[in-house]
């Protein structure tokens, strides 16, 4: 099964409704890059009328996790994945449409190859950058994904 934006967004509706109803949507994915957007609305705002930090984290995590998941599926191996840790920096008030991009496909490939070759768990740190419509960085997130052959 090929991973597509439509399938991932349907998955959000069925399995992660909080993300779906907050407006998190996968826009594009290939082997190297995954892009997710979320628009500031009443349902996902904080008391200061900007996007709640957790909504930004959901979108950023989706951009990294979908990249890992798609490469695992493409490998044909039975591999588990888990977020080991995360950290975020919030640099600007998040209003309007924020687009999170993770371009660390090479790092995922290296970690997956190492996990398959050694049969040992691997950790890979992926970065997602959120930008507003003006191209300004609003937030930066890092997620440490742990992958292991089952």
C-alpha cells in the first residue's frame, strides 16, 4: 500500500480525531520530505489568540512520523516505531496557516538500513520546521524516533 496524503488524512479522522478536528493535514510526502499544514482557528487557539503549542507539535510529529512510517512500509520489513523524546522551540506567534516540513529522509533511510542489517534498535533525530505564510519560522521541533526490527 502506497502512503498518500488522502490515506493519511483519512487515518487521522479514524484514529487521531483530535489532530483531524484541529485541522492538521498531510499535504505531500515523498522518500525525502513530508509536509503538513495546520491553520489557526478558534478550535486550536490558546488564550492569546495564537495556535496552541500542542497543535503545532501534532503537525510537526506527523511530518516526521509519516516519513518514518512510509520508509518502513517501503522496506517490507516488520519494524516498530516509537517517539523516544521530543523538544520544541516556539519563535513567533503562530497565526494563519503554518506549514511544517521534515526533509530528513536520508537520516531515516540510514537508520532503517542499520536496524535491518544489525537487528538492533536504532534512534534517529528528525527535525520539522514550521513556517507561516510569510516564510518566517514560527517553531522548530525535534523528535527522536526509535525503530526496531520485530
